[in-house]
């Protein structure tokens, strides 16, 4: 697989309202850990819709991975122009910084938001342009915005062999436990 869609919840759906939230590094690390084997098997492009949340944390993860895997490329394919128009100044600044590490930025519609058709067109294009999806999603929680991607990916998996990889809350908790254990080890947590 050459192209992979990475997406998941918007930050607000996870109760995250700024970049200082302690859960973000664990989500980002879980994404990195799932991407590495795919990169080593030939993944060339990671593509996200660019929504504020998992999509942008995935961008951060890929930008970090590009240091070790310079062949890896990152694309954001947004639904409409000026998607950051209503974002806070902090979020806009963060977005502008991320753009520096993105290899390709495209718009499905060059107009500002005008209706849900823009999201549907974006989602269809993202699914057509990728061979699989890495989705941060909790099947046990109330369905959020990623459920539509999951439903479409499942249909494509059954019909066309589209790859669907899911990162669950348990996966993120496991990464958090690993990272906290590693931190304790480096800080002399062993009294033996």
C-alpha cells in the first residue's frame, strides 16, 4: 500500500480544547507506532483531512517520522477553503507551523464552507486515493464524526480489500503505560 488515510476524532469530541492536553502525546505516539511497520513495508504517503484533532496530531507524528524515514510524504486534503477561519489564534498558529512540514496541501472545494456536500466529496476522494485507513475510534463510545469514515472503509474492505486499522482507547492506554514506564526508568524509578 502506497497511500494511507489517517483520521479520527476532532479534538472537541475527545474533550480536548488546547494543545497542552496530557493525552495528545499518547495519541500521537500510538499513531507513530502503527505507521512505522507500514512505512517499512513501502508506505509513501500519509493523507489526512486536516480537521483539528487526530488529523493534525497525525501530521505531527508524520513530520517526526520523516526525520527517520525521509521518503515518507504528508498530505492534507481539506474539504473547503479557510477551514481555520473560526479557529482561535492559538490553533491558527499551530496550523501555520504544521503547514511547514506538509508536502502537499489541497482543497476539494476552493470555496469557503457552503454545505455538508463538501465533506462528502472530500471523504469520497480520500477513500479513492488511499489503499487503507488508520482510524482512531472507539466502538464503545457514542458515535462521533469518524463513524462515517469507518462505515465507508468497512464497505470498501469487504468489496475491494481496503485496509482498515483501528486505534482504540485500549491501544492508547497501552502506549501511555509504556511511555510512563520508560520515563520512570530514565528518571531512576528503580530503587533496587
